[in-house]
């Protein structure tokens, strides 16, 4: 949706881009009820459901999250973050 709205530019159509990442070893993590409940309980994180699901997924797996999203980077919650803008 972000690419369709012109907010990001992908090097290829979204389905091809995804397939390339999967072939390179990216592992998709399904959204489940436990992650959804955690997402609903994140205090002081903005209301965007997609961002809340992303943060909750990283937290539930104990994984760092690399992002360029300033709202997530500035959030005071317990989440290991890496600033993608510095990479």
C-alpha cells in the first residue's frame, strides 16, 4: 500500500520483491492471537495497527527491530531497535 501511494519505492513489483526476499532467506512470521493481544497492550505507542503488529512481533520473538520509523525509534517501550537510516 505504501508503494501504491508513492510513499516508498520498491525496486520491483511487490510480489516479485517479496519472492526475492523469501528466496534470499527471509522468514515470514504469521500474525497470531498472542501477537495481536500484545499489540493492543503496547502503552504509549501510536495507534497505527500495522506498526503495533510489527513491534509486537519483534517483542514476542525477542528480536531486534530495524526501522526508519521515527515514532517507533522514539517510543519508550522495551524493544531493541536499530535505526535503518544509519545503515
